[in-house]
C-alpha cells in the first residue's frame, strides 16, 4: 500500500488519540515525545478500539480493561508478549504520513484457529 497521509501535525496532541481508516486499515495516531506514532486501533485483549483511550507520557491506555501500550513500539506494559502492530510515521510539509502494508486477505475460521493454536503465548492470555 505504501505511505498514506492522515492528518496535519498540528491536529495531534500528547493527551488524545485519533482514529483513522484507510483501505481496510484502522489506526490510532497520537504524539509521543512530540513525534507522531501510529498503532492498529484494536486492543489484543478484547478487540476494543484504543482510540477511545487516554494518552499520557507516550503510553496509550485501553478504555476497556486498562491495558497500557507504548506508542513507540506497541508493546503492552507488563505483558511484553502482547503487542499492537505499529506503523512508521513521518511528517512531510506539516502532514503526518503513515506507512501501511497492503491489506491482508481474509482468513477462514479454520485458519484463524490454527494460527491461535500455534501461538506460543496463547496460554498467557486473559479470556
């Protein structure tokens, strides 16, 4: 897919997260240390939109069960095996642009269950 322009830099803050959708991707964008950061807008715990969460000091807190994610790399604080995909951001002429991968093909339920069964960290996940 490549680089996608999502918003002006001055539309972002270090205390809120904004949701953007493009070609099947849903991302949340915020500032961490004055730099734009983008994560998939979905908590791995229950699939809740992270864009409804609170941002403080580069950490985005999920509004559902309060899991906290580092905006720099998507890792969950205290649960390093839980990671939200992050996307490279850059500022071009005052606009925030994100590098998004091509959309993934939809997987069947069987494929999803097999992928979950092969995940070495499945036993650590809350249900």
